[in-house]
């Protein structure tokens, strides 16, 4: 799964060496970044002209905090390839004025030309980035209060639930949808239910990822466990 994802990202980088890549974090992405780093070492894929924008970041965590998304993406990707650090962008969860930071991030994405390819994971309830069920499809970069399911799902990375931050900054759903191409990676049994719902084609704010059904260029890469509840009819068409 990660190999396939890395091939698609590599293709994008080769075809357009100054692409803007939208990046995601989370357990699912680790293999994809590892595969990209392998390619970089073996084939010398260059990221010198690439720009990146990350989907989200917790509010209140230092970039050096091991659970911050800054730390994650530096460790899994940026520190291991030749991308110049000043071409990589993440929301600043330490900004004094978080509202202003959200607006700044949204305009920055526009200024650099928007994402050519957005890498995306999905939460068990269908969230994308930190956009929880009920978030408007028109939303741009904004502050979110993290729902308890999300905090619980992420608590394995912190040692106590109380240590999981209560707020985050996330690209909005409209921000994500502006990407020219979207690559959704889904892994494991826990995601099977949401994948089955996604492939019904029904678009509802109760499942934020369902908006992807209206995007013209989405690739879903999933493992067998994540696909295990997909109906035989859908399998024939999509798998
Ligand atoms: N904010 C992140 C999302 O960007 C990520 O895609 C999702 C799935 O994470 P995982 O791949 O660990 O299941 O949850 C987190 O809360």
C-alpha cells in the first residue's frame, strides 16, 4: 500500500519538480514516507523545488514536542530528503493570534499555487485533517476543538488522555478540496466500516470524507482489511 502511494507521489514529483504537496500525518502515513525516503536514497528523487503544506497541527505543542506534527513530519520525511526547510509549511500552533494564523495559512496556500497532490488519511468517523462530522464543506483553515473520540484515538501517542491537546488548527474541507489531486490512504479493520459508507457515494457533512465523492481526481489506496466490508458489487467496480 505504501509502495503504491510512494510511486504516485514520485510520479508527481518527477512530472512537476516544483509541485506543491499537501502532507498528512498519522500511523497510516508512516510506511509511505519510509518508501519515499527509500526511493530518495536509491533513485535520488529530488525535492529541491518542492513545496509542502501540512494538513494540521495541535495548538500549544512546541515543534520539538515528540507528538507534534512538526516533529512527526521532520522525523519521518523532511530530515531524510533534500527538501529545503523554508519550503515546508505547517500551521503554527503556538501563534499568539490563532485566528490570524488560520487566515495566514489559508492565504499562504493560495499564494504558493495550491496543492497539486494532497495526501490524506481518514478517521474512524470519516474525519479528514481534523475536520469532524458536522464541519461545513465550505470551511477553510480553522481552529477545532478535538472531539473525545479523536482525543482517545490519539491518546496512544501521549501517555495519558489528559495530555492530548484540546484544540488544533486544520485545513478546512474547502481547502482540501481545492487540491488538484487527492490520494487517500486507508488501512486496517477499524476503518472498514467508514470505507463501506464512503463508497455508497452518499455525500453528507456527517461523514466529512464523503465530499471526496464530488472531487474529480481522487485515488483511494486501501489494504484488504479496510476493504473487508465493501459490498461485492462495489468491489467489482473499484477493487
Ligand atoms: N489529524 C489526524 C488525521 O490527519 C489523520 O489522517 C487521522 C488518521 O490517523 P491514523 O492514520 O493514525 O489512523 O487522524 C488524525 O487525527
